[in-house]
């Protein structure tokens, strides 16, 4: 699969113009010049370069404001593609997006579990090859791969340092190994951060000033966007929702959200009632048992519903703290766990957060399920690749590894 790099753009002006055509097109050269502040001569040169590279095409004539006809430009969505991979203990999701960030293909596989990293990376690269082959996409048109995983992560070195269910992956140079195996640029990031960016590109954060995507697979996390820019903190491990204190046990021991709110905690609480475990025939790994509990809840099972509602209340406490810290006005819920039990969590979190939010007298918080739910992190991973090439605002973005 290794080969030379195909890029989207090689300069700030080209990246800026291409991003504007992607978001505002069809658009004329005149309107582009007005949006960017570039001179007509510079705009003409940049547009010609983008046309020659096949990234944009002329889309006919338009009459802005009733004036004389002008040529309109738009992105050629099939000119380039990016691959996104979300690694999780519960599942691995692969997506392919086009130049607009729209998903053109997806694939879901079993999670990494206790898999040996070397063998898993070989399988991962082969899976990427197969999905591109199945879509009929020439690998020469793929500009890069985005890979995301649960935190804590070392974005600078492309490594995973947690969580416990991915212990075998700690200190493995994941990004560099995938780049070496594919010959493609690879961007590496936290899965919750990627999910927030995926929601941004998908339009779910429209109108929001301060947005958080709460992501739940086997664990908990969140990604925060301030005015559309990723908030990273010192090491790209911000908004670690699972480690927010939400209460104490009978002995006074501090309880953090992941102790009582994530799918593993829900299953652990269920196991304290052996008769109910037997009645519901819970078996398999933690996520399989969480799924079984969610399905039982949809059938009206009071025991299963009670466990999920308790989890949702604890999570809502952590989310309220996050909302108070960042003065959020928008929250989405994304990830495999919400894809299974989202309706319960949405109801509880929306009610509790908006009742307890510190600045509720000034504004409410829009709480919704992510439109991409299960795939949000993988879509975000792919758009990280596009954004690292397209976006003129690079603050908060991690660059690709060649």
C-alpha cells in the first residue's frame, strides 16, 4: 500500500481558498477575494492551481445580486479521500470520507481487546486496503489516515497510554507504525476530541459558541470546541470526564464518574445481583453485557432501566461540572454506548444539566444525540486529516506524520 504522498494543498492561501470553496461553494472568484482579502491576481493564481490539481471545478454561471454572469467554483468531492479509524476496546470503526467530509464508506470490526499490537496493526492496514478496494477508490487519491484512541494519549509521539483495557498498546508508536506500513501521512488523536470535530464538520454544532461532545465507549471522555477551535490544554488530554468526582461511597472514598457511570460500571453494578444476572442471561464481555441490559431496558425491564438511569445521573453530574467550567451552550452525546442506550442518557442528562447549570439564568444548553452517534470519532479522525490540510486556522490541530 506504500506510495508517495498526494496532498490537498501546499500553501496557506491555497488551503484557505479550498476550505472556503468547500464550505461556501458554489462561489465566484470575486466573492472568494472578498472573503479572503486576497488580491484578484493572487486569487486567479490560486484558483488556477486548484483547477489544475483537480481539486475544484467550474460549476456553471451565476448572477450574484442580479449582476453580470460570473463563473462559480465548487469542490470536486471525489478528488481526494481520507480514512478515519477509531480504536476501542468494544469495537474498531473505519470510515472513508470525501473532500467535503461526507462518509462514503464504513466498516465495523471487533475491538482491540487484548490483541497484540503488531498483529492488530497488520490487520488494520489490510482492512483499510480492503475497504478502499470495495469502494473502488484509487489509493493514490487518499491523502492520509486519522487514527484515534481513548486517552490518555501522547499526540506529539502518536502513542496510547491508557485505558486499562488497552494496556498492551501503551508506549507503542502507533502512528509511526501505521505510517510506515501504509506510506501515508497519519494523524493521531484522542477519540473524544475527534468526535467533537466530527460533529463540527457534520453541522451538529451550528450556532454554538462553546460545545462539548461527550463520548462513551467502554470508557468516558469529552472533546471541547470553543468558537469552532479544539481546546487542547497542555497535552491534548482535556475534558477527562471519567475522572471528575461525582460523589463518595459509604466509607467516604471519592468516586469518579468512571467508577459509577461507564458501561463497565453498569455491568459491575448488575453483577452485585446474581439472580438478575441469571434472569437476564448476561454473558460475554462487559460491552456485550451492557448491550444486553440496554435491550432489556427497551423492553421495559425495571432492573435494567434502574441501572442505566443511575449511570445517567452520575454522568449528568460530571457533564454539569464540564458545562460550568466551559460555560457550554451545546452538548452532543456520541459513541457506541449512546448508540445503544442514548434515549435514557439524553433524557436524564438534558434534564439535570439544564436544571443545575450555573449560568442557566443567562442561557440554556442544547443537549442532543450526535447525528453520527456510533461513527463520530472515526469521522472526526478522517476530518482531522482533511482539516490539517484544508484549514487556515491550525490552532488546536495536530499535524500529520509523514
